[in-house]
C-alpha cells in the first residue's frame, strides 16, 4: 500500500472558490463576492504549498490543476506565484501538465497570455451549450458567440484546450444533441468533456425539481440514447471515450484526471478541496474548510486549512480504486487490488462478463460500452458491502 499511489502518479489541485455568478445546476464550492484580498489569498496558498510540500518533499509532480469556482478570475500574477513555488518542494515532471479552468465570459486575450507566461499549458473552457436559450436556462453569463471567441483565444494561446458541454438538458431532443455535438466536433478539439445534466440536492435546479418547476428533462431512455450517440460520434471523429464522460485524441488525455482515476496521490489546497495522500504506508483522505473566509483564517491562525485527515483501510482504498478505474477505457488492474489484500469474487466477475457488461483480459478488468452506461450497478454488484 505504501507505493500503490505510484501507479497513478502525484498531482496538485488548487481550488479558487469565486465566481461571477452561481449557476443553478452547480453543487461545487463556489461563491460570489465583490471584494477579494488577492494578497491574502496568495499568502495562504503559498503557506499551504509549504506545509504540504514538507510532507511530500522530493516527489515528482505530474500535474497541477486550478479548479473552481472560476480560476480565470485569478490575477495571472497569483497563478505565477503559486507555480514559482513548486520547485521548492517537488521535482517537476518533464511533461508537467498545468491546467486552468475558465469561463468564456471571463476570457481576455491579455489575461490568457499572462497565464501562459506564468506556466499554464492547458485550459479547460466551461462552454456547456452551443445554444443561447439553453445557456440562459443554465444561468451562464456568456452566449455562443462569446464562447466561440473564447475558444479561438484559448487555441491561439495554449498548446492544449478542452471544453465542456452538458447534455440531457431541458427540452433537448436526441436530434438536438447530435447536431450540437457534431458542431462541437467540427471545431477539431483534442479533448471534450461531455456530461449528462444531473440534478443535485442543494442547488437551485434541485429546489425547482422538487417543486415541479423544472419541466422538459429527457427521460432515462432518451438520456441513455444521448449517451450512446455521444460515444458513436466522438469515436467516429477520433476522440474515443477514455473515461465515461471524457473524450480525447490519443495522447491528449487529461493527465491530472488520470491521477484520480488511476488511484494516484493528489494534494487538495483551497476551500473545500479534497485530497488523497500516502504517508508511511497509510493512505489518507483529506478535506479542507468550505468557507473561503474561514479557510483563510485557519491557514493564518493554525497553519493549515485542512479540517479532516482520515486513514483509509485497505478495503476502502481498493474499493475507491475499483470505482474510479472502471470509469476508464484502460480499466482496473486486479493485481493491484490483490496486492492491497482484497479480492473480488470471480463468480460475480464471470456473471457480469457473461451478460456483456465486463471484459476480463488477464488481470485487467474493463467495462464494455454497455457496462459503462450502468457503472453504478456494476460497482454495487462487485462491492456489495
């Protein structure tokens, strides 16, 4: 267990908790405010880098991800200060991936050039829809024209660009989604993240749904048809799904997200950030304070914004790895699960293989196209406890 994380690598997640507006479907830890003390935030981030860096000194850092919130609202100088601190604690991989999330409404060519100069080499744009009416319904602050301009700026500035779309939206038909996805693929992207709209508790959409005020959501059969159409269109365009919701040309996969899905270690810094970190043979789940103001206070007063460090049992670790890795095209290495001291019943694997939901090739276990559409049920069958 001490070295299991090396199979996945080591990454750093930085959470920026602020947005210009809160989207009604979003359940991320994001906040709207008009006053931000950037100097104080920089001091706190650097202090957390020093604290976590001391615990993981000398590791090879494979990826950095600025998520949010809307990290493209961060001053480039703040991003640069964070990135300049990294070599003090870790050896940087030759192919270090540094991703920054951006919303089209906050994209400015000058700001993007600043991020590039600071070291960012990949950007992920939250386009979400290529339809102005749906963008308004999703609470987005940009229109399609702005999204396309932002995409042009991103592609002219960064080596690698991803953009997100949400499907199974209100009043969206299968034909609507097929046409929209075909338009997205016509831009020649190297990577697309394509998510089915989910209605989460604690969001504005969740409240409307409970009150019967969210009409026109596709039923499960139509949503499933949209999922399978997504796989077909993307594969035909040379962007197969390397994970349930993520499609890329070979070699353009998100290295940071692969750390999650392959069971690697990652530090979570910032309000509400989660992490997984291995120390002295034990893997820990970490959490941080959700409130931005309280997180800043904790870092300043206690020297850490971390609020939880929970040791994971081998069973928990193996279960997490199975749940995450089965989402990917490469699948689950059963030898790793065995090395963690756990076993999955062969009879259950055989049963799921026989009905076409899983494929077993040596010690690798993969979900089929049909299986990836019902992963939650597969995982429940493999991990009944």
